[in-house]
């Protein structure tokens, strides 16, 4: 077997392949049957750019860009359209000073491609062009609005060690992550009535919540994610107690409604119960659905029972375990 050779075809389909730079950082990763994923790093060894084979084959290549704040936390991702190679991007990062710069990011896509219809948000906006996919369809008698606008929703963000001279027109934001406070656009208010919905059951050590904590430094207070192919954003807001435990999450869903999940803990931080409310304004049959979940534990903290109740009806309660 000393002369046994692995052909490139066999290697591409059956082998895991990794490449590293002089600093021992992985710059290329290829798993069997897939194209290579390329990576570029900043001076703090943080992944700043990634690109898969699909992005590489586009007429205008794309990279996924990650921006970090001064505390080393990722707070924004975007698609960066550029023909630059991995080596060129790495060189740009390496020669850039490790400082903080302000990047202006648009919340609107320059060239929007609409593939699916969303009845909750049928107004499509872009700063340059809007293209409807040939398979795009709407419901009967639906109205769709498409308009080219000047974007006044520019978000200025301080980025640690970005690549120099990135034009905002070359960036299409995908997600934002918010920390430390609730001072961001689209934040959801705490649903106080939801905090009383989880049930402790027979557990005498529940830690009831009537309000959220203001001590949220270092915590992830929210996220904002773009629905691909649209200019619609889904915002999620997280609320915590004084022990930094999540007591409620309010999230937009794709129907235009919201998903609200409230949690109840015991004094050891174990989840005793959750109450989930899903609203769908597009539905005339079930515009709202609720699900109560109750957990029971033994003296050692092991989960021993699980009960589900649908739409607050004891007739629709089921013991799962």
C-alpha cells in the first residue's frame, strides 16, 4: 500500500481537509461532498470573514462579515459583496490598525430579490432595484407595493478593527445582536400578564416574577434578523431577573405575529414551567395558540415529569413523562 494514492475526486468526496496559516489559524475547511469554507481573521484572532463555495461562485462573490464591539462581542453580521480573495482580505485586515471605526450600515437592501409572499408585510423597499422571482405568487386579490427609496435608516456602529474603507452600499446587514440595555429600535415591551402564566405545580420553591431586572450589563437583550430575500426584520427581546435568568422572550414571527415565552424557576435556577403564546394575525381559525409546560424534579434535581397543556384547557392536558 506504499504506492496507494488518493485522487482529488476521492479526497473531495470522502476526506476532511483543513489548511492553516503561519499562526496556526484555520483558513480553509472542507468536509466530504461540500466545497471549501474560507476564513480570514483580525489581529485578535477573531473570524471576520467567511465564504462558502456557493458564495464564491456568484457573479459578484460574497463574504459573510462579522463585526465586534469593544468587549469582543459579535454584534452585527452582513453580506459583503467584493471580488477580493481571501489573501487580499487578510492582508487588508493585517495592515489595518487595531482601533475603533464607525461604519454606516443600511437596514435596506440595495438590490432586493423577492422569492416568497408575506401577507403580513407586502410592502417591499430597496435602495436600487427590486426583482420578483418568476415563481413569486400572492393570494387572491392581494395588493403588493414595491418602491425604491432613499434609506434614512442608516445605523452607525463602532466596529473594532474593521477592514478599511468598506462602503455601506457593499454591505447587506443580516443580523444585529444587542447587549447591556434596551436602547434599540423595535424593542418589545415586557408582557407583564405573561409572567403569571407559568405554574409551579407542587414545587414550593418557585421564584415568582412580577417585573424584569434593570441589571442587564453583559447580557444579550435582543437580536434582529433579516428574512432573506426581503426587507423584513424579525426582532427578539429578552428580559431577565436579578439572577440573570431569562424570564421572558418576545419574538416577531414570519406571519406578522409574536411568540412570547415566559419562564418560572426555582431557587436553584431549574425551569419549573414555561408558557408560550403564538399569535398569527393571518389565521382566522387559530389567531392565537398557547402552550403551558410544567416540569417536576426529584430531590436530586433530576427531571421526573413533564406535562403539556394546550390553550389553557385542562381537557387538552397531557402528561408526557
